């Protein structure tokens, strides 16, 4: 993609313009670099200003720009690599001269490209009717419609609800079928989350199958839902766990997006039929699958298209929330909705497009005319609508959106990781004084607002944890990503995948017989290699010389001999078997290292040296041997101004690193020494003033953690303690953290009594999770609900001796959810009493989930 290609090349050039760079003679190349950057910037401005240009003509120009810039980046990076890896002054000087010559050629090519593009004049008759669509509002309001809104599906909802709650005792399958995008999953999710359904069934689980049936993934999802935790066992053992977990219990299982009768045949044997009114709710696009699984008394439910009235209601709710459509736009708006043919996905995507435009009659009329030009089946028209919405994305969002399509179907995509990858790819542009990670999350929100991706799980603090993409949108992404050479999936057609691809994602095992060195020895243009499987293709390393993103944590392979040669890396997540030198990897932004299982060395012969990583943003080292002493490093440790996320495990150098990291936002420490020096954190409170998330792990056999009552970390919002065994009476230190919203404690406290004094107030705490507090017997709140005035979620795990939850917990006005797992029967019974008391007072908002109570 042209815009992203320019961003990547400009980043490399700007690094060379920094005063402290020592790769090349800055005075010799500065003028040429500045000229080149100026022309590249002009090309980016041209691409940004696409409001008056014909789409097809623009695509031709974009392809021309992309090809020229890709080749220019290859030439620049290849010559820079020679300079960086030169092992003597003679070779270095020769490489520098070669770089200078290539730079002049690239400067000339980009100059003429810029001139060529700027001279292009568009004739009015060549302009598309859609040319002026993308007048984006400077401050668009976000839509608040939820993804599981059932506008126009009320009858469907009641029908499914009746079938699930019928008096039929035998295990019954209730299938819903219909075309993609018609709202099957939305309907199933709304039923699944209904309070009457939750109270009716002892066990509930949701599993997504997708077109490629993955038995193990299905079993892991079921076990996680049923047992409340993840378990790595064999498939047979997982089947046994599922069967035993459901046996003699009334359960509801949702099987979403199943594509074959064979998949159902393999699944159904793990669901016991105890004639206790258990149900399975199933969604599929295929009527023959629905017929195959259905019961005689309950024929498959066909999810129909929305009526014109319901379509209009969904459209206006998405676009205007609860406000009416402006009268001047209503007639055109109804014509637009009519073109969507009652397909909910088309309606919300069009609404998402219009929501990012100025509310003018001309804009809406242009959209209407475009939609009127689409022909074909409802499915074909839907694809045209999705493509229209993509075409008018801002340039900075296009590559981000196509990148999402590279992840496996129906995968819950980790938002933090996605944003880190976007940053490494140079997709994220700086905005005012915001960190790039914050801007990246705003990009995700923009795509959600446009209904191009779906919001997934939320974190305890309310921020997005994951997102998903509808399979119809993903199919469009993959087609366009192939055309634009943004990302390519490698899933068996391995040789084709490697040929001339910029970014490669490995989503399935490849044939080991292929040797890439023999097939494509000349091409070394791969810039991104991401693996979601356990296979590293033979000979692949020869294709990675100019790599910038390497994400291969899933592969049990020693990458320590490969990584030091990849001098352009910005993102590394890999396993290593021995120490490695990163001295030449000056562009690293994300470094995540784990020890390979094939190498069990107690010490690293060459520890990791981070002393020159001025660009590092996230540092995650899971073994003490990986880190060398910053004080004794070859180069003095630079100020790590960009480092905001730090994971250190048993590192003796934490003090030195914290002292040089003034902008840390997230800090995770594991210390298993007999007498850990926790005071190091307190000693540097003045440096850690911006810290928002702190996690501390210890072993249970070390000294209990002592935390001073005068701790001052004013911006801490999330705190996690593991194994610290702090006396319960010392927990009041949390009240001294004025902005604490989330606290998680695992074996964090010790003692039999926890009394919260009247003057101890957790002012902003919204989420409290306490686990493995085996010995706690009594919990008292001296100030009642005033001790936790903002609490929304309370989760208790493994409280075997606790007599009850304080009754006054129920008086907290903000409390929405109480969850218990493996707790005493007294805990579960007191939680039920609290809920009943609240319902008697008219509060039906408090939800309760009690799993695996301990019977005394």
C-alpha cells in the first residue's frame, strides 16, 4: 500500500537525519535526505487529499507509487545493512560509497515520480460519482449502538427463547440458519446473555467453529467456559473434562458458525443427554447442516431479512443514537437503506461510513447514487457495499484494516499486540502529544465506529482487550491485501506465498520438503514474518535479511543465530537458546524473548545488551540470564525515553533500568530471591510518577512483602500482586493510591481476619479480584458500602474458609457483578442473599455467577 510504504521509508530516512546517528556521514547526505523526504511527504499529502479524485484512477497511481517506493526502500535498506554488518573499516567505507550512489538514484526516481503524480489532471467525465464521499467530520460522535443490538429481531428473539425454555426434557438442538451478515451470531449472543437464560442453566459455554473445523481449539474453548480456567491436556482428556463438567447439569452450549455435518458428528458425542432440559443453540449458513442437526419438534429457524421499517430503525439508531434523522436527509436516507436489501451487516457498515462524513445532502446523495449502481444478489451487493466503505477510509486506516484480515478467521485479536505491530509497520502516525499506543487504540475505535471490525472482550478497566472481524469483511480484506501487497497468508501454498510478498503470516503448517533457498534465492523483500503455528519453513531464514517484524513465539526454534543479522528489526518476539548480541539492532521498538525448550542452559554466554536501544518501547525478558549489567556494558546505558512497558524477571539490574526509564507506564517484576529488595520501587517513586500498571510476582517461600503506608504512586490505575502474602491488616495501603481502579491479588494476602477500618476508603476501585486466600475466615467492613464506593465487580476464587461476603457489599450503588469460583458454600449463599435483597429493593442490575462451590 502506497501510503504505508512511504511512511516506512520516511522513518528510515528520518533516523539518518538524527544528529547522533553514526552510520553514514550526515553532512554528505543531509541535503539529499531532506530533498527525498520532502518529495515523499508531498506524495503522502497527495494520497491524503483524495476527496476529488476518481477511485479507479487513484488506484493506478497508488500502485505506481507503491512499486517505486517499495523498490527504493529495498535499495536503501540493503545498502544500510552492508554498512551495519561491515566487519572492517575498508568494507564499511565501500558500503558507504555504495549507499551514497543508491541514495542519489532513489532521490532522482522519487523526484520524477512526484513530478509525474503532481502533473496528473483528472478530466471531469472520468470522475466517479463517488468522488466526493469522504468529507470526514473533524469531531464525529461515536455511535453507542452495541454489536448485539437486536433491532428488528424481536420476533426471532422470542422464538428462540421459547424453544430454549420449552418443557421438552431431552437434549435439544436449536439451529439458526441464514446468509452471512444477516445477524445469526448477534441473535444468538442476545439470547445467550439474557438474564432469564443465565438463571435457567447451570452451565453455559460459547464456542465458534468457523469454516475450518479445529477440534482442539473447540475443546479448549469449552473447557475454559465450563471449568473457568484453561487446561493444556490431550484432546481425549479435554473431552473427558467437558463431559464430566456437563454431566448431571442443565447446560446451554452455543455452537456458532458451523459449516459441516462432519464437524457436528465429532462434537455431539461430548454432550451428555440426561433428560434435564439441556439445550444446544447452533448457527450456520447452510440449511442442510441445520436440517441435519435439528430435532423433529423444533425445525431450523430461518433468520430472515429485516423489513424496510426495521432496516430504517437500525440505520438511525446506529447513526443518530436516539435522535431522529434530519428531515432534509430522511428521503435520501430511506433510499440508501432500501439498497441494503434488509441485510444488517450492510446497513451498519453504510451507517458507519455516513457517520464519518459531514451531514450534507450532497454527501448522502453521492452514497445513494453509488449504491444504486450496484447489481447482483444480496450477497454480491453486500460485498460492493463493504468495498465502498473501505475505499473511503482515510489513508492512515486502510493498511491497518487490511492487516486485521491477516489474522485467522473468528480469532479474538489482542488489541495491544495489534497496535504494537501497527506501530512497528509504521502505520500509526503521531497525534499531538499522545503516545503512539494511544493513537493506535484510537485507530481501533475508529474502525469499530465504522462497523468494519467488532469490539471483543474488555479489560477490567473497561479498555478494549480484543477485537474481531466479520468473515465477510475478512474475505474482502484478504482479496484487497493481496492486490495491495499488504499481507499474505501462507497456509500450504508455501512457494507462491514467498514469491514477491511484503508481509507473510503463517497460519497453517507448511510442507517441510520445500526449500526456499533453492526456489527463490534472489528475492529478499519480506519485511514481516508472523507465525501462528509451530513450524519454521526450511530455508526461510534466507528470505528475512531485510525483515522489520519477526513474531515467532509459537515456534520452538532457536532464533539466536538469526536475529543478530536482521539489523532492520523493529519488532521481535522469539525464542532463543543462547545469548545474542543486539548491538546492531538500533531500531528495535518491541523486544520479547523466551528461552527455547530445546536449549536448557543455566547461563547465557552472551547476555542481551540494551544499552543502545534508544527506540525501545516494550521490553519483555523472561529470564535473568538474558540481561547484561548495564553499568558494565560496552556502551553506557542511554536514557530510555520511549520505554513505556517493562517486564523483568529475576533481574539484578532493575534499579539501573528504572533509573533510566523516566516514562514507564507499565512495570512487571518477578523476584524469586530469598530477600527481595522491594524498596527499589519505593526509592524511585519520583521517577515512576507516570506509572499506570504495576505487577509484582514472588515465590511463596520468600519473605512476605512489606509495603510502606506512605507509598506515593499517584497515577497507578491497575495493581496486581502474586505470592506476596501481605498481612490483611496492611491492605489499607491500597487506599493511598488515589487513582487505583483495578486490583488483582493471587496468594497476595495472609491471615484469618480482614477488617477494613472506617477510615480506609478505596475511592476509585472498580474491580477487585482476590484468589487463593485459603485461610481467610472473616471479612468485615466497618464503613459498609462506603469502604468501596465505586466498586463494580467483585471476584473471589479459592476462598475455602471464608464464612460469608459482608452483607453491606450489596449496598454499593455501583456494584454490577459478583463472581465466585471454588469458594465455600457460605460465600455462595451470602452472595445469593445479597442478590435477593437487592432485587427486593427493585435493583435487578446485580448479576451473580457461582462456579464449583465447595461443600463443607
